[in-house]
């Protein structure tokens, strides 16, 4: 039982406070009881009982004083001191009282003995309540009062029924101990229940959830403040509300099912009593009596509207392009997966358009990313306005857009016609200029088209097919290309060609051809351009357009460029040795991307010194396209070459975008006008006027101007009429020639 007693005993400040509070009341009764006992026994005990009474008065007075001091100033002593003081004084009180049961009881007759027994029994019973906070003290106190009395009764042979009285006292003491134990057990259980009740009540009131109870008729019995807020009603109007009156029948159904089918969970949209749309996490379960009879249910509502909105926003951000609001790559792939898994995809053709904006990079680099972003926004708006809501529109990245028209038709011919019609409509959306920051910008698009075959579910392959067709569209006349299996074959051939290119130098398959550049007035030789060719074993002579893009992709550009530089230096050195050097310079084409290579300018000068050449013997031609794409990285290199005395020329001038900005930033020596401006000058006067404008620009910057691609005498005469100081090259004068043939025809 000792372990049980320890379990129930927990001496703390509240226990001490209760002991002193109860004692201040019971001690007055104790003095009264002592006084009555003294009066009753005085005729026989005289002085001894008076001394007994006085000792009790002094002790009880001290205890009353201690109780008063504790009430007024509990901080005067520690809890341990207060507790020890109470224990000692209570035990001494019990000891003094117990003396009448084993000392004075021998000195009185039978009737007074019964009185003494009654006094001690009453005192022992009273202590059960007054000392109830401390079970150990309670038991010790009762033991001190009853044990000496019981023992004495066994030896009072003159007293009638003394054995029976002794046994009765033992039974009484056992009953008292049991009562004390039960009282403390019940008290602790009550305290536990009270604590749990307070905890539950606090949880019920302060929980961040709307909590309510309801009966089997689905009427709300009780609710907390959070539920009032959620239901947008005060407590009085909610109590008694029938859950069937809730606007959302699905939620009320879950609450009803909880009474018969076990705990229910619901997460989803909820309409409040005032029509407010929320997103809630609701749980419901029943509660029963001891007989497991269901009395009602408990519902808990948590408002998840903000969390749900944040989650939806995150999901939106994960699947949409932040600039345009269109689907991004992830969102597009998810939509593609949904499309190919749709039952209609088993029989219907869908159409995929892959758009790329022509000249966008030039605009972005020349006018800034802010203008580029505005263009992308404008393009996305036009596409959204063109297609209906069923269509899937995505910005894949950069200036690439993907559009899917789902489930167009079960007939392939009809699907093809739809693809043709909408590809034209897409192109028509780009006819009107884009007005960005008061600038009228004309942009075209290249469109790759894929007919998505019914039942075909490999989305990665579908996108790859669209990508192939889009790149094919870039070189098509109308900038529209449909995917077919031949594109895969072309891609495979390009891959093989790229692989073979890696061994072209090693196998001595590259060669240089020289095309003369002459004055337009007298056809006098001025310079020459070195042009690389690849003598392929099966495909014949390939021009740079066929393999330089592959070299860039394969990382072979640097190797080929330095081969050209070394070969040209070697050839010039040979011409000088045999006194055949009659040229101002030989120009070579260098992609501006090559300038990113470390120390290009110094390595170039070293190569000239290796062959004993002057810095003006070779002119470096940079295509306007590659210059614009790499301007920030190449500007310093071009200026460094110019400081060494190396002349540079802009090649294919006019086909880039906003070239004037580059003419202002870099001082080139020569401007080469692309053949695209020359081919139609005979039939289109406007083209000749455009060339005249470009010539004016070149002269304004003091450039030497070379015209590329003159094919006929008439073209030459028209250009001569514009400026007799021009120089030109082209098939009208000579095609590119091997070095030996060029020497025979022009250097003798």
C-alpha cells in the first residue's frame, strides 16, 4: 500500500495552503472539544486535566498563529519549513489528545471511559476531512489517536466488554484507513478529471479549429468561438441549428455518416451559411455513453482557404511561365500527358504547332531585354486571342511557343486542312507590327507542324518531331514545315556528317578557294577572299553553309578556323617568295564566337609573325549575324586587333538587325553588302534604292565598300551608276578558284 500512498501523495504549495486553511477552522472546534472534555473530567481528575487543557490551548494557539502568518506572508518561510511546522504541531496535538485514552482513562469509571472513547473517535473522524490533503499525515494522526486507546482497552479488565470494545476500535480504525484511502483516491481522480476537463474546455474554447457537438437529430449542442467565425453567425443562432440546413449537403452528409459509419474526413470546397466560398478540412466522429449507445457526434472544421490558395498559386507557378502566364515546359508536358491519355486520342488526330520568332535574339540584344519581354507578352496575347480555350498554348522558353489543337478530326485529310488554315492564321497574326515603346517592330515566325497520330503516346518524341520540323521551317521559303520521317533521316545524316567533319582536317579533306575582289570601274584586281570548302568523299564539294553550323555544334570551330588562318598565311608567304603578291590583302571569314577563345588576337599576331607577314596582309571578315550574337564578348578583341593594325570587315551587311548601332560602336575598315540585296536590283527598283541607302550609310562612316554576289553585267552597270569607287566580287568576274588557278589567272 505504501507505493499506492506515494502515488496519491504530492506535496506542493497547494497542499500546504489547503492544510493551513482547513486547520484554521478545525482548531477552534478542537479547543471547544478540549474545553468540554476538561469540564466533563474535572470532578475526577482535577489539576491533571487542567494541565492537559492548558497545554492544548498553548499548542492550538501556536497553530492558529502559524495559520495566520502563513495566510498573511507565505513567503516568510520555504514550503518545506511550513510543511514540517504543520506536521510536527499536528502530531504533538494528536499525542496530547491521545493521553486521555491511555493515561486518564484508568482514573475514571466506566461511563467516563465511554465518553473518552467517543471524544477520540470523533476527533479521529474529524481529522479525515481537515487532514485530507495529506494522506500520510491523516493516517499517522488517526493512528496516534486510536492505537494507544485500542491497546489500553485490551487491559482494562474492570471495564465491561473491554475486549469487544478493543476489537471494535480495531475495526473502526481499519474502516477509517480505508475511508481515508478512498477519499484520497477519489480526490486524485477528481483532480485528474478536473484537469482533463479544464484542458478539454481550454482546447474547445481556444483551438484554432471550429469545434461543435451535435445530437443524433443533427442539432448542434455546443460550439466554440472559432465555429461562430467560420459559420459567420453568433453562438445563439448556431446552437440548435440542424446540420441538414447547411448549404453544403456533402459536408452535412459526412457529419451524419459519422454517427453510424465511424470517423469521417472531408477536405474540399465549402459554402458558408452566408454563401462565402471556403476550402475546409473537416473531421467528424461519434461519442457514446458507457453502454456504447451513440449520443451524438463531434465535428471539427479547419479553414484551409489561405493554404489552399497558396498551394494552388505554387502549383500555378510551377506549371506556368511567369512572364506570359502561359504554360511552361512542365505544364505543357502535363497537358500533353492528359491529352494522349484521353479516350478521344484513340481515334482523333491532334495538331501541334512549334513556333520560333525570327530575329528575336537580335531585337533582345539590340534593344534590351525589357523590349524583348514586351514582345513575348504581345505575341502570347495574339496567340491567346487566335485560339479557343480548348487549345493548349505554352511558352517553352526563350522565343519558342507550342500550341496544340486537341482532337481536331478522325479524318487525317481534314486535320491536314485545319493545320494549313491555322498555320496561315498564325503567320497572319504577325503581319501587323508590334508597337513597343513607340517602335514599330516587324517580326515573323517559323512554324513546325506535327499531326499527332491517334493512339501515339510518346510525348517526348512528339515534341522532338515538332522541334525538327520547326528548324526545317527556318530554312523553308514560307517558314512552315510539316514533320515527316525524312526529317529524322536528315537529322541522322547531319549527325553522321558532323562525326565525319571531326576527321576532315586529319584526312586532308578541307581546301581553300580564292575569289578575286576588283574595282567596279576598271575591274582592276584589289584583293581576294579565301573561302573554305570540304571535299567530302561521297557528297562532293560542300560549302561552309553545309558544315560550319555543324562545326559550331561539335566544338570544331576553333580547329577549323586556325587551319584556315595557317593555310592562308602559308599561301601568302609562298606568293611573296615568288614575287606574285599583288593583293592589298586576303580576307578570311572568322565567326565572332571564335573571339571568345583566350588570347585570340595575340595568337593571330604570332601566326602572322611565324610566316613573316604584315598585319595588313590579312583582313578578318566577321558576319553581321555572328557579331550581333556575340557583341559583348567580342568588342574588346576587335579593338585589340585594330590596335595591332589588323583590318576588319563586316560581312553580309544588312541581313542582321539594327546594324547602325554596331557601326557606331566599332570602327571597321570595310563593309561587305550581302548578295541578297543585289539579286533583284534589275527587276525591282526599290531594291536598288535600298542598296543606294546602304552605300550612303557606309560612306558616312568612311568604309571601303565591297559588293558581294554580282552575277551579270547589268547588275554591275547599275551599281557603277551609284558609285564608281565600289569594289565587287561575284561569278560575273570569277568563281572561287584553287590557289594555283587563281595565281595563273590573276597574279601573273
